[in-house]
C-alpha cells in the first residue's frame, strides 16, 4: 500500500493563477480531507468528503474547491491563488468505522504564492 | 467553539531526561483525543487515540493519559530520535469527522 499520496511536493504560483493539488489513497477509505498548516497555527480543515460524490466545507474553505468522483481521489483546486494561500497542504484519509478513527496523512504540498 | 491548547510550545531535553507534554481542551462532548507526531517536512503520523477519562495508552517510550480537561504525553528516557513536533487534536461529539488541532509542542532531545 502506498497510503496517501500527494502531488506536487512543491509549487510556486503567481497571484491569480489556478491549480489543482492532487491527493490519492489506496486504502479504500471513505473519509478524506484537506488541511492547511501555517506557522504558529494548528492544522485547519479546508474541505472534507465522507464518500464519493459527497463533500462539505471545513473551517477555512474560501478560495478552494473540491470534488470527489471516486473513492481514491480527492483533488483540491485553488481558483485564483492569493499570497494568503501560501501554506503547506496536507491530505488525509480514514475509514468510516472502526480503526479507532486513525487518520492517515499524506506527505504534504508546500505552496508559495507570489 | 472547540479549543485545544498545547504546552509548552517548545521543550528541550537531554537524552534520558523524562518529561511530559500537555494538551488542554474545551469541547462539547469529547468523542476522541488524538496524538500525532510530525517530523520536519512530513505529514503527521498517528500515535494514539484516547476516548474516555482515565484511559492510558503506551507505545515504546511514550505514554498518553486523559482526564476530563487535559491529556498528557509522557516521554520516558527520551532518545534523540524522539525529536519532533507532537500534535494533539480532539473530535467533538457532534462531529462525525472534524478534528480540532492544537499548535503543537516542538520537542528536541539532545544526545
């Protein structure tokens, strides 16, 4: 099992550009989510999905879009990048039941918006 | 609003010097409290889940405990490889998924 994978690992964007951060998991987990991590702040939930075709907003959803067409993939789209979106982005997944709610995180994407 | 406060922000220990990290929380009906370890440039790695006051879990040199207001991560005889940021998170009873994270404690263990 590869677990949770994310691409790219690093990305630099100019203000106003759009891009998609990719996330995939091979554990057949129903729950997937996106977090951002900024210095001096805890991980903050952006969007999450409880299954294919079902998504919902987290704590900081503005400026981001998600979709979940398959169980395996959960891409995060930045519609028009802003410097405030400079951050490290983590994708995570877990099974919907059991496994003591253990959540697996990907390695992260470090995004810089200039 | 759910809140998680971790202390200290940073802790420097000598190898073999035991200590504890604190995670205090305010949540409406705790469903679970989680501890993660995060190494620089990597994603958080799951360590423990605690569900009810009085519960304890151990893994190698780490032991997590839970009360109604806080959790402790005890590190016994730490080694340099235990150096990392330790994150605490809570899941409220009304949430089927959302975790609220603390800012973490950066632990450095010197040889």
